[in-house]
C-alpha cells in the first residue's frame, strides 16, 4: 500500500491506482474547466463555474446577459427579440416575442366575444369568423337589439 502524496489527500492505495484516483476522484487534483479551459482544483470547480469568465454570454438578439448553459433556453422561451410562430397557429411565424400581445389583438385565431355581447349574445368565436357569425345570427342580433331598446334583456 502507498499513501497518496497529493496535497492533503488521505487516499490510500497502490501506485497503479493513484493516477485513476487523481483523474476521477481526488478533490485536490487540478482539472480543466469545461467552460474556460483553466486548470482548477477539483474541490473548487463548482465555485469556479459559478464565476467563470466564460460562463456568462450576451444574447445576440437582445443583449441580455445570460448564463451560457441557459442561452438556448433564453432564445426558445424568453428573448423578446426572437421571432416566434403564433401560439394560436394562425400561420404567422415571424412575430417578435415582444410583439405577441399586439398580434393577439388582431389574430384571426384568437377567441373573442361577439360584437353583440353587450346586447346579450353569449357567443365566443374566433376573430376570423366574426363576419360569418354576424351574417348567420343577424336575426337573433336584431331581436336582441329590439329587446334592449324595449327594456327587455333576453
């Protein structure tokens, strides 16, 4: 048996096992940071990665500083400058995420109340189908308007 002679390491084993111990387990052995390639003591690697000079990246679209391992997620879910497809599947696929709420105000696939809602029509319909609904429900809407004018709400 040979006691390991690596900076305060209490490892005990054979000389042939020492290299494997150092490369895989020894917390006092220097290892390369996968982010910046600096050599760092294994016991300090987690701390180093939190402050690593290359761990933070600037988003190429919105200039937000993002942890490098989260950059793709930032693009997919948060970046306001990335073009996305309409979640309602209207066919529009070049909406900047920051403009999604404005798009939803005119999106043909957004569910909206009938324009005669205030008169009593309870229909919720896709914005793109309002014209068809108004044609099909014209008589019903006239009755609602007359009832409202006469003080009777249906």
